């Protein structure tokens, strides 16, 4: 089964509300992770502020941090390989990686204008 | 004293810094031990003066007090507990991950939440250890966990996918991940706390409107989570017999009685005790044994000779603030030290020298600003309601960003939004709209963000983006507020404190927190000083002389510049009284003002 690993920047709250502005991306992603788990997908999150060892022990993540810095997180590995960095994946991407099918109404959201941050 | 009757096993004293929680906890412990009980006294006081009070060195282990049979002490240092936790997390990756990454992690773990959870973790051990209750009849704590912490621990959402899976992905509870306690343990600790047969919680307050209001807020918060029955202890009430025709003492007496008479209704329903103001410092056993004795007259010592206090007044300090005729002035300090009053006095001083000044306050109780309305042509006023700002921010986040969350997720988001950081951020966001004016006039604020918040926001860059958006093309030559705050030409942070042990210590902590963010406080202001007010009643004179050591500590150890503001006989509202507050009766002269020169009432 595909294993998805999410390396989060240092967050004091998983919801990310400690910033000046709550990041919708983080709030949505927290919900998406719950959804994927409920579908039987295998996904793990690591918070830089709480589990830095997980970052140090993985050579891919460690060298990514050395090269691009913590500001380039999050980093998403799929089966140990780099799949995405700098933003959180959408539900559709998670579904694709994990081979889980999306309800048909949600497949439409794939791509489109909202693939970046806060453009809508 | 009602709060001493039919005591359960666990006693907590809660209240803001400087109200006398530790003294009351110590006095209660001694009293119970004197009555033959086996007592464990647990202190988290950062001033850690329990050891000093009993003349024993105690630390993070249970230490019997030889001087009081049956009494043992234990000191918990939440800062140290938090540091141990930080080291545990960060230690193994130091030198492995890039330095700036490690630094960012450390900052994330330097907030109030980490400290508080680390302290709660220590409490938990005591509340759930069966052996403790075999060895002791009473365990007394000089602090209590906040409603925020307890609520978090009660939320199922905070635990899902958390300790059960060993993944620290939850919220402010993060620190618990490293402390590896079981969820069951926390649950039984919260159960013990909420059971009135096992736990009694004393709300400690002073007879001051702001202090009573704070106690009422805590009471409301605790009631809302089912901790309904607390005891209210009003500490340090000046007795009428102690005023001895001292106009200043009489004014204090009347003010305190008025505050008690207009106490919030919810507090009135609680069992209430008053502990009278004592002349002595609460150090040593005889003093502690006297504290809880009602009408316990302490033999008066010899008349106190007060050293002549030579200290700059606020007006003198403002002379040095004038600089380029504009800039940001932020008053910082714990609640109840009088930041709003001092901010208003600074603003009045600057405005009466002809500078354009914008005074903005966040103190919801401040009628002060209104009393200045229209009084000086070049003084503008604005108010920011912290609760309203925070509520608006919370609502906005929940309605927009939380709309797709399930019930548990929503509950967790809501609780995250109740953290102290959120309020600070919401308020500062409101303030940052006003900060931009500091380029052309003086902006005086009665609050400032902590170093932790600044570092956190700066590290994420979120602040920078936010400010860039808010400032727009306004042409001000700074890039981030962090840089503006670090530049002592543009910004001056004034720390406000009282000449008492705990407030001075808390102020020193605020200062080191700011220094972590490379912000150097410009000056300290010691407010409400009795020593500066030259009281005549023996009790007030004794208390005035107790201040000297604290004032010395501020001037020699902490502050680069300072001013001392005497305790005012009259409520310092309105233009004239604020001007009076800023100037010592005869500047640069140390002679005692003639008796009766104050107008009481």
C-alpha cells in the first residue's frame, strides 16, 4: 500500500491558527488527512516543532532542509520519494497517490483556478 | 476564614501575579501543619520565594521543613520543565539539521502554551499519585491551571490521532507528546480538579476594580467548564484603623471599599474572606502565622525611618523621549500594573509639549481615555477592545476557514483560537493599523506584543505579508514591524511594574523575552510607589520601606533608565491629575511634602 508522509513546517497548532492569518490551506488539509484515513489511506504527518528527529533521520528530508530551508516546507513524500513541496496537496492528489477513489462531485475540483494559494 | 473550613485534599490558589497567592498558600500550609496535619506545599512561583520564606533550600524534590513539623515543600519551575522538554526535542537534531531550522523549532516551543502544559504535566503526577494521599492530608498549590489548558484536555478532538497513535499532531497539546503521559492520567487529573470533595480553588484578588474583574473572569471561565464553587479571598485589604489620619492611606481605604462595594455580582455569590493588609513582609514563620489571624494586631515596631528616595519622575523621562518629534511608544507589563494610566500620562506630557500624539488603549475598563477627550488639541484618542477584536477574529476564522470541519475538528479549532497567543495577535493586528502613523506623530500604546509572538510571526513571514498588505504604498521606510520595533529610534518600549517582588520578576521576564527578539526596552517605570508618596501612617510607612529593595533591584539590575510614579491619592483621570502624576511635588527636591497637601477622596 502506498505510504504518504507529510513533513510540516514548525507549527504550534495543527490548525495553524497561531499566525496572523489562519491559513485555509492548513485547515483544509487537516480535514483532507482525516478523510484519507477514513478511506483506509496510509498517511503520516510530522511536525518540525515536535518531531525534528523524523526530519533528521530521513536523508531525503534532511537534504531538502539543508538546500531549501524550513520555509520551503511542507514536503510530501510518497513511498519515500519526493512528490510535492512548498504547498499542501489537494484531496484529489491524495486520492491519486493512495489509489482511493474520490466521490464524483469532488473530482471536478481538480486543477482549475484554485491550485495555488488563496487565489479564489 | 471560610476558605479554611472543611478543607479537601487539594487546595489551589489562583490569581494574577502579585496578589499574594504564594503568601496565602504558605500561611495556609503552616496553619494546617500547626494543627497536626501532614501537608505538602507545591510552589510554581517564579520568584520561588517559598524557600526564602521558610529559610530552607527546596527544589524540584519533596523537602521536609524542619521548622514546621508535618510540612514539606516542593518547587516546580515551569520554565525549567519547559526547557527540559525543549532540550529533549531539539537536543538530538542540533548540529544535524541546519542551525536556523533548529532555532525556529526552539522558538515554536518557547511560548506560554509550552510552559503551561509542562507545569500541568507536573501537577498531574501529584494529583493522580495514590501514594501522595497516603503521605499527606493536604496538598497545597500556589497556582492553578487555566481554563484554556483544562478545556483542551477535555476535548476529545485534541486527543484523536494524538497520544493514542504517538503522533504529536494536535494543537497546543503538542508539548505533551514529548512528556509521554497517558491520556487516562490527564483525565483523572482533570476529574480530581473538578471534584469539590477533593479540590478547593481559591480565587485570590486585591480590593481593586481591575483585580476583582480579573477574578470574575477566571470565575466565569472555570464555571463554564463545571468548576462552579470557588472561594474568593480578598488579600491585603487596608483596615480603617490602620489609616491613622494619613490622607493617602484614607484615600486608599476609600478606594478599596468602593471597589469591594461594586464587586461583580457573580463573585458575591461565592464564600468571601478578607485578609487585612499587614505592615510586614511575609517572610519567616511568625509573619506567616499572623497573616490569617483575623483582627490579629501585630505589635507595632519602632517608627520607620524612610530613606529619601531620589528618582526621576515621569516628566523627566519623557524629556528623553522627545527625540525627533514622532515615533512609537509602547507600554508593556503584566495586567494591573497601570499601563493604561502611564500611557495616558506619557501622551499628555508629549501633547502638552506641543507634539501631535495619538493615544490608543486596549484596556476595556479605561474610562480614562474618555476623560481626556477633547482636552488637548493635538491629542487624539482611540480604543481597541481586546475581547471584541479576538471575538471578531475567532468568528471570522471559524465561519470561513472552519466551515468544512467536522464537529471534533471545529471544537479543536475553536479552542486553539482561545489560546492567549490568539488574543495577543488579534489585538496587535488591530494596533498595527495605527502603528503606521508613528512616522509623523507620536503613537502611544498601552500594550506591546511579547518577544515570542514577534519571533513566531517574523519566522513564519506571516507578519511581513500581513503588514505589507495593510501598509500598502504608504511610503514608510520600514520593511517589517519587527524591524521597526527593533529600531530604538523609531520605537521605545517602556516596561511598567510595581515595587514588589513578583511584579518586578515578571517584568524582568518580559524584558528577557523582548531581548530574545532583539528589542531593548528603553526604560522602566515603577508605578504606584508608596515609598515615593511619603505616607504618614505607620503601616504605610513600613510597606513603603519594603519597596526600597525592589526599587534598587530595578535601578541596578534591570533598567537603563527609569522613573518612579508615586501612589496617587486620587484616581489619576483627567488632564490635571495625569500631569500631577508625572511630576514629583517639588522636582529634584527630596523634602517631605507637608502633611495635608494631598486632597483625599
